C-alpha cells in the first residue's frame, strides 16, 4: 500500500443500521459504542452507555468498557477494532475534542451525523498523533 492509498473498513449494513438507530434513540445526546472484530473484520457491535455530561461529548461507561476488554472480548477471541459515536447536530467529522480524546490509535473512529435526521451520514477516520485520516466504510 502506498502512502496515498485510501484505507477501507468493512462495515456491514446491519451494523450501519444499528449505529443509526442507536444515534436516533440517544439524540440529542451523543451515542457511543464499540465494534469488536478479528483480523480487522467486524464481528459484533456493542452499544455502550454515554456517561459524559451534556450533549456534545461522549465517554464510554468505564465499567462497561472494562467488562468488554477483560471478559467479553477475550471470551469471543475478538478485540476493539472500531469505536463509534454520533454528532446529533453537526457533520460527521471529528471535533477537536474527538481528536484529543482518541485513546485507541489502532481503532477506526466512526461518526454518525444526524445533522440532517432523515439522511444520516456515517464516516470513518483514523485519529493518530493529532491527525485525521479518512477511512472509506465499505459494505
């Protein structure tokens, strides 16, 4: 792969639909969740609780995250390969806060925008070293 190649991340339609449904249920708050996989391929989506205050930030419930990382995912022989959250009123592009709080450098960050509620937009990104690189979400 050359440095100009665009990375792709396979995101099945059922997972896309689940992310949009989760975002709509939680609006006007941001939703958040984790996608676990094997070898870079998504296996299961885990909707999580957003414990952040207000409507413009997400924080995955630490207890839920610990349970996933130390019990559920090892039992399933999977790992976190993507983290998703919603932007209920803004575009599907990482905010400065999203970039500052991107603690999983190997994960794809998926953002679901409900800026236009009848036409949700999902986009994926790698967030590393204060840089944003788009990842194409493929079927």
